C-alpha cells in the first residue's frame, strides 16, 4: 500500500518524481535562515518544546538515537544532553545545505540520505525521531517500514508534527499566522524570497497533510504497537510507537 502524506502540489511540482528535488531545493536555498525563522515563529519556545517532547516519549541517557530529517539539528541539540556521553546521535537529511548549517551547532555524525532508504543495519538504534518532516516523505508506509527495521526490539519512534486544527476558528488563525505572518517575517527579515516561499510551502503542507488517524494506521501497518498521538496546544502532534520486543526484524 502506498500512502503519500500530501498530494501533488502544482505550485511546487507537477509530477510525483519531481517532489524530492523540489523540496530539497527549497530547503537548500533557505538553510541559512532556517534556525532564526523557526525561533521567531515559535516565540523562542521551540527548543524547550522539542526537549520536553523527547522526554515525554521516553528518551533516556545512553540511548542510540537516529534523527531523521535532522536538518540543522534542532532536535538533535536537545537530544544530546539527554542521552549524555554514553549515548549516541546520528542525523540524516537529504539537504546538503541544511546539514552544513547543522554542523555549526551540534557535533554528531550526519549522513545525506532519505528516511525511506536508511543506510543503516537493522536493529541499530534504540530511539528514532523525526521533527516536522513527516509531511515531506513521499510515502508513509515505505518510511515507517524503514524506521521499524533500524530500531532494535523494544525501540521507540517519535514523530513531531504540526497538525491542521479541526475547528474553523483554529484553522483560520493558524492559516493567518503560518500563511501570512510567518512568510512576511521571513521575507523581510531575511531579504530572500526563497525563505518566504519555504514558509508558504510549510503552511500548504500542514493544510493538506493526511489526518492523524491515517498516520497512526500507517505506523500500525509497519508493525509498531502501543501507538499514541498526544496533542499539545491544539496543533502540535506527538506520534509514538514501539517495536515489538520479540521481533527479530
């Protein structure tokens, strides 16, 4: 079964095979602005939220962590002090420029690659996290199958994502902010149209992403159990799941 998280967006690409290239180009061109626009758009609270979410999901000292879609390493920066010196974090992302920016802030091995084809042996990690990149994978089933493969039995997956609010008022306010205010700040704060375009794309993918039940169903099909979705502040979804301890693959 194939389950793309968002449909084709003609504003950005017209063929499914062009999707990855179009998305990577946007992130490459905006990498230098990514950290500050994330900080401004979250009113400086984004990093604390990432850290708290990791703890809620069960990240502990000594764990081996894979950060999929690591980008500039915003999630990895919060995971590092939690796992400590006895732990290990590896990042993977398809954008070379985002990885380059990340190397300035966090010391960890990074690999250029995609979540649906992870270049790691099975059962290599205790914990896998993806921060706000779920909307950018081409197929949920393919990606989640890989996530389960590289986790050891009993390993945990955490997917952080922004979810379209269900109420009309909530949706309207979110659209005003993410589709209006944030791109405006990005355009005039960075002086680069590419950064504003990335923020517009950010909202478009939020608005059209598959609903939470579809994400949970895909995790279940991949073989994860103890599935849960926690909603924070009415917009931040934390999806978690566990790989069966008896599983050999």
